């Protein structure tokens, strides 16, 4: 999960950790992007050493272990709660605490895999962090990652709109230091990634997939984002009436943005870069040897 840091001056009600159970409510749907990124690596690919960077509760690590049963895998995350859940789920796998901004992979790493982590970094940090990790990999290794690209999606736009609305919660957001802002920065243009990473790679591949998740109702949309993007907003508020009123206002706005389908369900569009509005996957791979000092890079959203 994200390396969010609320600083030593955070209010007493602010929590710094994440809820594995909330995140896993929609486990099957969230896992689709993981399966897609793993499939992108190809049937013949057989890494011996894998790092799952930002492993969360271990759902991505479990998929990697199933696909590559002979590999030595380490899950890395910044959330103690997520790591506790991951260790309980996969007791034979090593899990360790780490921050994507400073983490140094094992020099023997063949595959550095990262699912839905780098969108949490600020614009000034994101591409430098990815490039730094890429440059730590040895010849022939692959960096494969995907990140949501939903800054302009109604689910995330309405978070910002609700927070700026003149409700009783507004002072809690207005007084936050810039580094503690709960909203995320937009994902940079694809060309920025391509140009930054190409000098270090044999090949760069970028694509976008927009997932359409059919959820039970508008309340399910709120429950989905409470496990990810909405949580920093909620954490900035005290327990009780202010928080509940914020969530009710957010739900009202979500209801206005998402029409119901014929069966009553709501389609939550979720772009990911691999590259697109939903999920974006970036795989950076195969580092060049001495005569070709680059890596193959595969990028997807």
C-alpha cells in the first residue's frame, strides 16, 4: 500500500494505517489487473527471484506464487496492518517493511512487480522513484507495474468536490499542510514515462485498460473507494458525526454521477495504466548487458 506519511503534527484522530479487510471486500475485482499484468509476462517467462513491491494484504503475492511456484518471492509494504494480513495468509512467504521511495531490491531480483502503488506518490516523486528502481535491476530483469489512472473519474473527482464543499468537515481539509493533502496527483502523460525510461531499457511497452466493475449499488462504490482513495479523506476527519456527514454527502454526489443499469447495478469505470483511464501497467524490463546498457521495459496501466 502507499507510503503515505502524515507527519508528526497530525491530529490525534488521524490514523496512519490501512484496513486489509476493507480492501479485500472487492478482492476478485481488484485482482483482475494483477492477473492481466502477470499474463503480460508470457507463458515462457520463469523468474527465480521476485519482489512484490507494495504487496498490500498479499493478494498479488499469492497470484505470483501460484504462477511461479519455483520462485523465491518477497512481499514488501509500508503498512504494518497489510503485512500482518499477508503473513497470516501466506505463512511460507517472506514479507518485509519497505517504502517504494527508498527500497533497494535484492541484487538477484529477476522480476520487480508492483500493483497499484506508484499513483500514491506525488508528481515530483513518481517518475524518479520508478527510474531509480529500474536502475537497481540487473541485466535481463523486468520491472512490471500497473497503477490506477482515475484522477478525473467521477469516483475520485467527487472526493475532492465533497472535501471542498462548505460542510462541517471543510476546516479539517483546509488546515492540512501541503504534504498531508488527501487527494492524489494526476498521472503524468505517457510520453513522460516513455522518454524517462527508454534510455535504460531495450523496450518500453505502455497500455491502458479501462475496467468496468458492475457493483451492487452506489453504496458499493463508496465501499470500494473506502479501501483505497477515499480512506485518506476519511482519516483526516474525527470519528462521529462529521465523518458520517462527509460520507453521506459523498454518496449523494456519487448517486448523481453514476446511473443505474437495467439490473439496478452501477458500473464503476476504473482505468489503469497498463495505459489508459482505468489501470496503467508499466513493465520495465530486461536490462541490457555491457554492449547494450539498457533494459527491456514493459509498461501497462
